[in-house]
C-alpha cells in the first residue's frame, strides 16, 4: 500500500469514526470536519477532483454545524 492510499484510508476511516461519535460532543463534529478536509486533500492529490470538491463542501457543512452547536451550548 503506497503512502497516498494509506493517507486516504486513514482520512475516510477517521470520518466514519468521528461521524459515529458526533452525538457525544461538539468536538467530534469539529474532528469530522477536519477528517473531511483530509479526505478532500486525498481526493485532489489522487486526481479524483470531484471527490475532493464534495469532501471540501462537507467540511464546511460540518464546521458550520460545530459552530451552531457551540452557540446553542452557550445559550442554553
């Protein structure tokens, strides 16, 4: 397994784990956003730019969800 494939497998695996743990803490939502960024980087590096774009969008969505959850936690 070459280093780029290993990086991609770890990034997508981290996405799966952090997504499953999101209900436990807002920090897992932020970690999911970071894993999406890593998956996006993998997609672009591997040459699958549509995958990279979709994962980049998901990272922004997850970061926004983290931000809104932080605001809700402070208000409530």
